[in-house]
């Protein structure tokens, strides 16, 4: 029953925490989404709590199309980017881990993943190769001769960077998660620095940050010293909003996420035909889902009886 689903799109930076088994939540650097059964009390309560941050609200087939375009990367600043798929999957796994989640939301999300896979395979195979990681690599190639790169963080974006950079560069990683650090070392032969080694950051001329929380080591004093130590200093900050001091962001050798988006804008021109075909396919699939999305064999219909 696709007509019962509602999707709310909040401003980027709206940190909605998972509070209900009846609501799926996705927090990304570009938006925050909640997906739930329309008029369900828990969905409505969460929606009201953040109503001042609400940008868009979709129901039924419009909600399905909106999410399908997002998960295919067609509403990202890097059109067709693939990181959003991993973000959706990780958020969905966290949602399922609560146990006995809302069956309609679960069915809706699984159909969404199924359709997104078909669209990407048919129209976006070449498009998704352009990513934050590949654009970061292009910036490094054009701005630095260094063969050593330090990555701050151990999340999915950090792993994408490692995969993209290890063939050409000697990659070092610093982070708090010891298990992930060991994984990077064993899987990709990256060199590991413990979180207690933050004083070593200034020894690298090329640094990529993927951590969204404030890092005490990256202060104004650090950047003042770092630029003097490293004549060809280059930092790419992929956090959103940027965790760097305002003074540091103004430096010509500091690239924020917005700068990376700008670098990807030129790539988007050559992808327009593929993206146009993907959007046409999405419209066809959504029209089909209006009539074929069914709600069968669920434990209770009570969760739908709110409107």
C-alpha cells in the first residue's frame, strides 16, 4: 500500500535520532529524511519535533519517486554519485537491528532498493564512477606532488578513499576505531596511526578529513604552523558542515565539500543523457508501483488505521 507512506525531507544538519521502530531515518551531509506510515502517531510526533527544519513533505507515489531519485544519486550535488547507496544501506541495517520493525516501511524500503539496483545497472553504471573519492584524487593530482596522504577517519567514505588512492599513493589513516584501523591495515596494507598520534598530522602535506566531529588538533594554531612546515600543503575537508576554523577555510590550499561539488559540476555535463534516461525509467517504475505495491501477510493492519 504505497498510499500509506510519507517522507519528510529536513535541512542538512538536522540530527534526527532513531526513536521508533515505525520510522526509518537517514542522516546525510545533504539532507535528513524520515520515512513512515502516514498519520502514525510516532511518525507524526517525530515530524512535529523537527517541523521548523522541514523543507519538503511527500506522500504515496511522490514519496516513492523522491526516494528513488535520491538513492540513485540523482538529487545529489554530484549527480549519480554512489556513496548515497551505502548510506541508505547502513541506515537501513541499523533500522532492522531494532527488531520487529514496521512491516510496511520495511516492504517499501526493500522495493526501493530493488528498483534502484535496476535503474543503476541499466543507466548509471558509468555515471556512478564519479564520487567524492575520485574527485578528491583529481584535486590531489592537480595540486600536489606528494606521494603520501593522511586520511582522518575510519568510516565508509574513508574506505572509498583508500580504495581509490592506494594504487598511486602511500596512504596513512588516523582514527579512534581500532578494529577498523586493523581492517584497513590487513585489507589494504594502509599504514596506521593511533588517535593519540595527532601530533604527527602536521608531518603530512596532503590530508583528507572525513570526520564530522570537532578535532582539537585542527586549530588555527595548527594551520598556521602546518602551512609553514609544508610548502605544498593541501587539505580536503569532506565534513558537512566543515569542522575547520573559519580562518583556515579561507586558505587557497583548503578544499571544502562545496569545492569538491564544484569540481564535480563539470563532470555532470557529460552525464546528462544517462541521468535523463534514468529519470524517465524512474517515472515508469513509480507508475507501475502505484498498482503493484501490495501489503500482504503482515501481522497487523492496526498500524495503518490512523487516517
